[in-house]
C-alpha cells in the first residue's frame, strides 16, 4: 500500500502534470468551425437515412403488392 502511494505521488502525478502541459485547447474559431462540421454532417446523414428509409419502405410495400399480401 505504501509503495502504491509513493508511486502515485513521486511518479504518476509528475507525469500527469508533464502531459497536461502538452495539451492544447482549441480557440473559439476552431470550436465554432468543428461544431459546424458536426451539425452539417449530422444533417447530411439524417437526409441520407430518411431517403434510404423511403426507398426501403417503397420496396417493402411493392413486394407485398406483388405477392398480394
């Protein structure tokens, strides 16, 4: 138990501090741009899935009409 505490305070925490200094944070412009990309991509995928759903529903209903069910 004591060895784990020594490791935590003498090795782990200093390594965490060193890595934390390497972290870069995005500025406001980068956050707005990436958010815009995410929103646009979400709308594109939603549109694609909506069209795919319509096509699948059309094929499904057509299949039942042909089979007379």
